[in-house]
C-alpha cells in the first residue's frame, strides 16, 4: 500500500493505493495519521478510489485513525470508496462511523461546511 | 435445508494466488445465484479466514498455505478453510460493535469479529497436528437456519 499526501487548505488528503492488508504496510496508516495530528493537521480525507483490496487489518487501521483524529478534535472522511468497501461499511454497520463521499472535492467541502 | 445437490471444490492456496482465490470465491457465489453485494460479503469473509491461515503464525512461515473447500448447494454456500499453524483465539473474541473502542484494532484483531458478523454461521475446530479448521456458512435463496 502507498500513501500520497496533498493538502487543500487545512484539510489533508491521503490517497491510498494498492492493497491494505497484513504485509502490505496498511499498519503504516495509523502512525502516519498520528504524525499529522502532532502537526495539528486534524482534518483528513482518505481517498480510497485506488485501493484494490482491504482486509480487516486495513479496516482496523482506518478505525484507529478516525478515533485518534476525533479524540484530537478533528475527523476522518472517506472519498471514493469502491463498491466492495461500501459493502463492508454497510455490513459492519460502519456507515455512521465513516462519512463517505463520491469525490475528494465533496469530502473536502464537507469539512468547510461543518466549520 | 432443502433437498438439493451439493458440489464440492477444493483449492490449495498460497499467498501469491490470494487475489485469484478471492475472485474465484466471488465468481462461484454469483454462480450460486447471490447478488453482487452478497458475493462481496462471502468473498470477504472467506478471504479473512484464508488471510488468518497465511499470516497468523503458520507452521511453515516460509511457505504458508491453506486448503479451501467449498460446498455448494441451492440453500447454502459452506466454505471450509484448513491450515497448519498456531491456534486461533476464536471463541474468546468479542463481537464487533460500533460502540467499542476502535483503538483496540489499530494493529489487527478484527478478522474473526468480521467473519462472525458477515456470515450466518462460523465454527472453529482445533485438530491434532496443529490443524485449524474454520467453517463459514452463508444461507442463500432465502433459506433460513433450522429453528428460525
């Protein structure tokens, strides 16, 4: 898994690509987010449009990242989840935990609307 | 269960073939008449069981493998994943809840709760010679468990 970072105002966009599973560095996501929090970057959009597969390890990393950001007063929002990712969110009743958007722009704008 | 014909498919899986096996499980589920979302769910739960077999202290860490057996009928898709390795802490795992502290999953541990949530029935057996057997059942075509 690769993480590419970009910014839009005070929102950090993390574009994930590849496979989020054990042995594919998905465990790097949570430390990466904690590092952002230390820099006071607490509004994060995770773009999942290029994620080919994510296992429970990847989901755990997303959940822990969202928790850390919310504990710091920020939030994590999901952009471009694939159908398979949406199926998991639905079946695990996580649609209320992860606010999801069809595009990165919409996810970024949602932070501005909530300010 | 209704009276129906049962087919069995056995696959030996390795890490390099993981995505092909996932795709095959998805395809088989669709062929059994489930919709895309349900096929996604079955694929994911079976993938988690295979993932555990490959990554949870396998007996041969240099060449981990598993055997996936699929029993197909008009009423259910039953998947059995066997591997040799450390025992899984299956029965003591707390069910997944959105109200719990998600930090507990920062380094894994969500695989078994996910399997239990996604499938209708999940069983684990520890057999001699370090053999783990995980059975996952999804009822299809509106079939219910006996007693429902």
